C-alpha cells in the first residue's frame, strides 16, 4: 500500500533533518544521505506550492469571469 506524501509531511521531515544538522546529532556517515533527501523534499514542496498557486489562480480567474457576466 503506497501512501502519498503530503506537503505537511514533507515539511515536517525537512524540519527534522534541519534540526538534526543544526544540533549536530546527525552522523557524518548519513549526512550526505540526509542532505540528498532534504533536496528531494525541497523540490517536492516547491512543486506542490507552484501547483497550488496555479490552481488557485485558475479558480480566481474563473470566479472573476463569472462575476463579470
């Protein structure tokens, strides 16, 4: 059963990784792996935000065109 990653889950994981790095609780052996995962999560979050922005703009445009008729 595959679960779909949500923005909130990705953000929480990013915050966790950032906290580990800031607190230096992360092992050097897994640092590169965590940074790679963080990069993937950042890309996911940026895409999700862009997609949401596009969708919201479409809805606003539809509302504006409906109100002008």
